[in-house]
């Protein structure tokens, strides 16, 4: 029974020193210029870090209450070093200076992004103008090709008509050539017949002249013979 009472008393006395478990959270040094980091909960403990500047980001390991009733927090620095610091010097959110700096950085990034967007917009506008120029050139070439197509189609229809006329003229020429050959053959035949007739006529005249000459010679001989008698 005495042992149980002693145990309960020890627990009651140690309860202020028991840590309040908490998940690791981020904390920030308040607007105080520099805050010392100690090896234990109290000013009597050794300083492990001479001073953390305002706005320093810390990882909260746990928070406890010291024997004198002050709240202390066990924190971990970014390099892994741990120590105790008064909880009153910690803030759950960044300080106004950090917020201002963060806002300025965001504003600077926004300005850079805005400038990049303006540059992209300018480049896009230039590309649009270039595409419009190319489109105008393509449209002009297309219209020229359309006109050339119409001209060639007209020439093609004329060529078909000319081809048909050529075919008709060629057929007429063949007919006329045939007729000419027939007429030429008839003409040659007539020429041959005329020469034959002329030859016959000339030959007849020649024969008649010879006969007449013989007759005249015979008559002349008879007259001379009659005169001699």
C-alpha cells in the first residue's frame, strides 16, 4: 500500500515534466531579433546555438512544461541539430517580414511570368501575321492557278473542236485526192487517146499525100507519053 502511494506521488510530481506528445510541425521564430537555443528547459542550461534570427523555420518535435510552469518546445533545425526554446518565441505562421518577403517573391515571379506571357503573346501575334501573309500568298497562287485552269480548259475545248475540224478536213482531203486521182487518170487517158487520134490523122494525111503524089506522077507520065506519040 505504501509503495502504491509513493508511486502515485512520484507520478503527480513528475506530471508537469511529462511531455505533451505532438506530431512534428513547423514553427517560426517570432519578431524577436535573436532567440537562444538551449540544451534543456531553463535558462540554466547550456546554449547550443547563440541565436536564431527572426523568421527561422524550425521543426517542432514536442512541447513540455518546465518545473517553474513555463512552456518550452523541443525543436529541430534544418541541419538536424535539436534544442529547447521558449514556446512564446515560436509562431505557427511565418512572421510579417517573411510574409512580405514571400509576397514580394511571388509578385516578382508573377511579374516574370506576366512578362513571359507577354513575350509569348507578341511571338504568337508575329506568327499570326506571318501566317496571314503566307495565307494571302497561297490564296493569290490559288487564284492564279484557277485562272490558268480555266484558260487551259478553254484551250482544251478549242483543241477538241480543232481536232474535229482537222479530222473533217482530212477526210474531205482524202475524198478530193481520190477524185483528183480519178480525174488525172481520165485526163491522161484522154491525152493518150488524143495523141493517138492526132497520130492517125497525121498518118492518114501522109498516106493520102503519098497516094496523091503517086497518082499525079502517073498522070504526068501518061501525058508525056501521049505527047510523044
